C-alpha cells in the first residue's frame, strides 16, 4: 500500500453494496479515488511516434520505452485512450519521453 500513501480514498458504504457487505460482515469499503491529471500539451513534451501492431499492449510498450510496465497508464493518458482495446492496429500513437514523469 506504500505506493498509495498520498492517494485520496472514499468510504463506499452505499446501498448498492449494503447486502454484500452485510453477508461478509463488513461495514464499509475504502476505495482509492482515481487521480485526475491536467491534460499535458503534447507539443511541450518530446515524443516518439509508434505504430500499434497486432499483439501490442500498454504493459509491453511501457516496459519497452520506460523499462517499467507499471507506467502503461502514461502512454494511455497521453493518447487519451484508457485501455488496450482503444487502440487500433496501424494507428500511430505518441510515446512521451521519460521527462514527463516530472510533470505528473
């Protein structure tokens, strides 16, 4: 949980979950909230162009370009596409340089 130490969280005790929680003897669930990032102007970051190929996924690309698969979300966010399924074979996407880490 250390990587989430600065994250905001919400107490989810809504009616939707009430029955399930009661069955499990739990009063509520704490869920981490999605971090909201400012949109970064692509012209302000060095990028390389990559053509999405069959078999690609964000984990593989992050590992290839950043040596860390956990940074998949940076490529997704920068291209305004949340999942692998949002990309199409043959589509040109932008891979921001690692300098972007200092802006997040």
